[in-house]
C-alpha cells in the first residue's frame, strides 16, 4: 500500500534542537530508502516540510516505520499519514461496457 506522510514540526520546538540529530535522521532515511520502504522523499516548494511516499502493508506499519526516525523519537516532528489507493475514475470513463 502506498502511504503519503507529511511532516509537521511540533510547535514548541526550537530550530537549534534539530541540528544534533540531522546526521542520524539522514542515515535512517537512507536505510529506509535502501530497504524499499521509503520510495520517494521531497520538500515542499515553499518551506522545508518533508513529504514522503512509503510502501507499507498498512497505516500501522507506516506509523511504526516513521517512529524509527530520530527526529520523531526526539519529539521534534510528527507525520500526518494518509493511505492511498489507485484512482478509479478513468476506468469509469473508458472501461468497455459489456
């Protein structure tokens, strides 16, 4: 299942608290990417908010995977997790009628 995960900084966190954990965060992201769990990662165009595409069995697995990230462990960020499914609209328009 494809999962969209959108980062949200915890409002009470200060920017300087992130720095000590960024290398470990990048290392864990790399491991998830190499394992085929993290399929894509982006920043929003206008701000440094991470947007991830994960391949997981379900939302619970995605939550567990995201909880391994150091910035999540430290309580600096959280993720909105959105399960995705294929868009069926084109089939309604172009499927052959029987």
